[in-house]
């Protein structure tokens, strides 16, 4: 849970710092979303056995 919150807070803080530069803010938001997705996928892969992962992906 801590990495999720840290990535979110870092993305929020950096987008506030660069709010006047729209392309940089959009890139930071995109990077934050990608990092959150990677964290979620690695969490699911580590936490759940293969059988449950397959049921979650293709029910």
C-alpha cells in the first residue's frame, strides 16, 4: 500500500510544481498512471496463485 501512496503523492506534487507547463503535467500524469498500473500488476502476480490470476483475467 505504501508504494501506491508514494507514487500518487509524488505524481501529485510534481504535477502541482509543473502546472504552468501543460505538456510536462500531462507527461507526469501519464507516468504516474503507468507506474500505478505496474505496481498493481506486480502485486497481483506476487500475491495470488496462478489459478486465481487466470480466473481474474479470463473469468
